[in-house]
């Protein structure tokens, strides 16, 4: 299939989204709430593009819109840029001084809107962290409260028993605002402390003890390298016999 993005004709793959096709071809479309490993939630709306279908144009979220043969896409039309700049102003009010937001504002020459009241914190409520936690089967965090005080946290801001300290939520966070403290003793996240699980052969940290127990049935703690060496030793002994 062939589509046109910003006047450039490219070959696309079946079931590919506009954003995936653009990224594969090195065409920049901003997006903060999209990750290949998770389902598209289209919450930040920064990836809006203008498409032309049957002679009529409309705005769609490129992270969720599937390509089709003959599709025409405009990533930086006047209509798209106007909405994108407004969204960035709102995100700045939600997460002031966040370096990722500031970088996008500079790219699109956006000035902070004085009429928008700024909040403390850097979360833009995209929901990626919540989705990642749910995907892993923990569901330890969610959005709490409503309106201007809405935020992501554990239930009642207390320690969540289902949290395993994997910090996947922090890894997926586009604005890097989830606080994770790693020390020699262990990890602190979401008001909860976790002890490290250390490899019994080399002493390397393999994750939190709770995360390790949740991801394997083995009672022996081994890092990936030592696990491979152990398997190789068993294999060598088997051949030797």
C-alpha cells in the first residue's frame, strides 16, 4: 500500500497506524502518550494529523488511525499546528517547567499562556503508567479525585499491596515525573520500600524481591548471565555423561 505524508509517498504495512508509518520513515509527529508495547489511548492528542479521505479532510489521532491505500496525511497543516500549540499551552499549565514539554514548546514556538493557571508537579495525566501497571497484572495505581485535583496515585495514597516495585510505571512515564529512589538497600516508590533480590552466584541486583518472586517460580535467585551459565554447566554435564 502507498500513502502520502506531507507530500512524500511511502510504502506502508497492513494494520500499521499513521504514527507507526511516519516514525518508521523518520517523519516527526509529536506524541507523549504512545508506546509500542501498550495499546493506543490517544489521551495527549499531540499526534493529531489532518487526513484527506474522499476529498474531505478531518483531524485524527495518528497513534490510533490505521492506514489505507491512497491516504493523504498532513502532519503540520495550519489547522493541526493551531491545535497542537493550544495543547502544549495546556500541558505547560499542567506540568510547568517539565523539560520535555519545554522542548516541544520551543520546537513549535509556543509561549506560555498567562491566563492558564499553573499547577505543581509534572504529570500530564496521560495514563500510560496506569495502563502499564494494569498490563502487568498489578493495577496498583490509578487516577484519583476529579477536576483540577485529579492525579495518579495508589488508593488513598497508601501503600498498595499489589505493587511489586518493578518501576515499569516510571519507565513508561513520558514526562519522567514518577519518583523512584534506588539505594544499596532497596527501592522506594509510591510510599513503599522494597528489598533487592540479588543473584546468588554473582551478587548482581536482579530487581526487587517481590518483583522477582512474581515473575518466576524458581526459588533460586539468578541473574540472566548466571542463569545462562548454569544451564550451560548442566548441558555440559549431560553431554559428559
